C-alpha cells in the first residue's frame, strides 16, 4: 500500500522535470553549434516520453501473459493466445478456429479452414509450449479439430509451470531494466543541475524497482494459486 501511495507522487515529480528541460534548452539555444542542436532535439524527444506509461504497458502485457498459463484447470485463453507459425506468418491460434472447453479437462480448437499445414503448426506450437500438453487431431461433429487434454496437476506439471513462469517473468523484468536505463540516459542528456538530476534519477530508479518487484510478486502468486501446489519457499 505504501508503494501504491508513492507511485502517483513519483509520476508527478518526474513529469515536473519537463518545463525545466525546456527552459534549459532555450537558454543554451543561442550558443550551441549544429551538432549540439541535434543532441538538444534528442533530449526533447526523450523528455516527452511517458516512461511510467511504458512501464505500465509492460505490466499489463505481463498480466495478460499470466492468464494464458494455468495447469490447474483448462481455459480457452491458455491455448488461443499461443503463437503459431504457418507458412512463415505468425498468428495466434485463436485466429484459426473457435476455441472452447470440453468438459472435464480438454480444450478444443474447431478449425475454420483445416489444412495439413495448419494442423501440424498448431500441434507443434502447443507441444512446444512447455506446459506438458499433447494435442491430437479429431473430427468432432464433422469439424476437423485440435483437441488438447489437460493432465491433472502433478508435481512434474507444477515444476514445469514454475520454470516457464520464471522465464517469462525474467523477460518482462529485462524490459523494465531497458526502460529504466533509457530513462536515466534522458536525464543525463538534459544536463540538469546536479542535485535535481540526482533526485529525478533516484525517483525513476525507485519506480522501476517497484514495478520489477510487482512482476516478481505476480509470478509468485500465480504459481501458488493456479498450479494447485503449496506456496513457493521464502527464498524463491
């Protein structure tokens, strides 16, 4: 809760640096050479980027990714958002057919336009998802379909899920680090007074750490809730 209360103040503090950047650029505009003008233009472009918005987009994307991984119960989202490569074109499985749950523990992809290439590509994408799933082709009520049976949550399935989620979490954490690095670079280019630059840099680093920790907690919670197992050890 304390972190959530601090974030809005962080946003305001960071956004209030923009007028300072503009005034700094106006004072030096008369004396800079052509090379400095290009640098100044880059600073202005960087200062107008809403870095906190970019981080929010990463968090929302991560939440959507978590929703596609659940070994405790089958859901259409688990399959339909997987990416499949058909003839060199990457698309979501959901674009190739209607995805629905068939009780008790299967997900069906009823193909719109079944072809051997589409069937093979979808089965390959599901098999290589890291979720220990084995799809098969069936003819259901006259419709060629891909059927994915979800196994009961076992220790092996849970361990595979933990490994996969940690890998996904690390990918998003890397994106946060890249954004934070770009943020600090923009601050250095702006040539603010030393105290101001240090304060703004500290704020953006704190905000980045808060987002990074949020991703870690979301991964931890998702594993505990959706794999049917006990919470992870404290050291994890």
